[in-house]
């Protein structure tokens, strides 16, 4: 059995990972241009062999942008704005644009190219079409915790909040050029993987390590990196990594969700330190809430897994913000957290896509407008 040590973090530091689509500036379709973009970033001195700030993904039409380890969401914002400015300038020079959304409104997964990396090719060989159709884009938020046992306990306790996070982030109403009827089709695509979706309930770090080793020894996975749960402990970073969210439609929404995740992890960590009793949350209830979030987005009614009362997402979010205000003040992210209330009340990124396509009767025009609205830096004439 391999020993898996947890990298301890004494503070609730935060790291944010964005998966953004690469578009051809003329057609607005997805473009397998990661290699071209990476070469330019390297030539300009922004990308290095040991750099993890700009990374490839399974598909060549995806760029992953990662922050460093940040103390606050404000620091993460400064980090992301700097990196996005660099990427937008490089994209302008190469005839590319960045797509902020979890699926593309009209591009087909059949047209996308796999990144020629040994691990990715092995995954495709194993998972076949389930891997080849993974043309999706998500937001991953890491928050530091101080022990592996606590990371596992937080993964269990935060599960009941995952549907709320998904409902706020929905941005994937289209698949293969058609309306799916869902607001987060990405979440359903991800659930097609054998080790994705909601995690199994575990009691402590030892049980998690046993599970990982058992799955490797029996050939279910090749590495711990092939566990793609909606929330998981990350041993190397010493974090709880929340992965349930669609890629939001802009940076402001991304930062608000990041603040909500950081506050939730810190508040749950404090509860554990104080010996607070954990209410049982039946996994089926969480699964049903997740379905409602994927289907209806921020218009869903979610069932409280403690009281069994249903409420609109906006009410659920307002209660969470009120509960987390002391934590947000401690983490210096009050204004970011407050924006979640506006996200719950206003049209979601998914609804915005649907409305614009209806308004313009042209998916390309809709994509172009959304791309320009999400842009970080002014476009040079």
C-alpha cells in the first residue's frame, strides 16, 4: 500500500483554477489552439516548463489558469487579473478569444482534439467516448486545511451545500448546438465518468487512503488524480478542493463563488474544532438537490437536508450569507460574498445564454456578446 501524506496548511489559504475555452475569433467556435497559445506565452516569458499557472487539459481547446497560493479572495483577484491580461493579449495576437462558460453553445465535441500527453491518451483509451466528450469547463477552488482527517470531514459536511454552489454557477444549457433543457449539462457529462459526481462518505484520512490504494490495486484507477469527485481532499496541496461548479460567465461571479467556498470551508473547519455535532445528510437528498440545481439553476427549490423544508435558491443563499458573515469578515471577503445574493436573484449565466440566442436568433452573435462582456482588459483598436 502506498503511503499518501497530507500537506498541512495552518491557514485557510485559497487557490482558484479556471478552465476557459479557446475560440477562433472569426467563427467563435472552439479552437484546438492550446499548443499555439502556450508557445506564445513561453516566447513572451510567461510560461515555463515548471510553471503551473497556465496548463493544458484533456482537450486542446481548453486553457487552465491557476492562481498561486493566496491569503484572500482579493489577492486571488489581483493574481487572476494579471494572468488574464497576459492571456487576452496573447489571444488577440493569435486571433483567439476566451470563452467563459461550462459548455459551448454550438461547437461539437467530435471536432475537438485530444492533448497529445501520455496520461490523457491513456485515459481516452480506457474511458473511450466518456472521455472524448469531456469538452466542458469548470471552476475549481482550493482552501487550505490543517489535517487530512479534517479535509475528509469537511468534504462530508460541505456536501449538502454543493447543489447551492452548482445552482449559482450554472452556465451550460447547450450541448452539440441544441438546448438540453438543463442549466448545467456539464454536471451530467461529468457524472458519466466512473469516479465523478458526489463523493462517497468517509470517516477519516486513513479510510480515504485505503480507498485510493484499493482502487489503484484493483485497477479501477491508475493514480489518485483520476478521482474527479465534486469535492475531494487534495493531499499534495493540503486543501479541500471544490469542483462542482460550472465555469461562471465572468470574473466577478467567479470571485463571489470562490469567497463562498472559502467561507464554507473555514466555517466548517471551525465547527469541527469546536466539536459541533454533524447532522446526517442522506446522500439521496443531496443527489436530488443537485439534480434540481442542474435542471433549473438559480430558479430551483432546494430541500434543506436538516429541516426537510424546500426554499428558493435565493432564500438559501441569503441565509448562508447571513450565517457566514463573521467568517467573511475574518477572511476579508464580505463584498465578494455579498455578490452571491445578486447571482441568486439575477439571470444566471445559463439563462443569459438562452436569452441572447433567442434575442439574436444567432448563436454566434450571442457568443460574441458574452465573450466581450467577460473580457478583462480593454480591446486595443
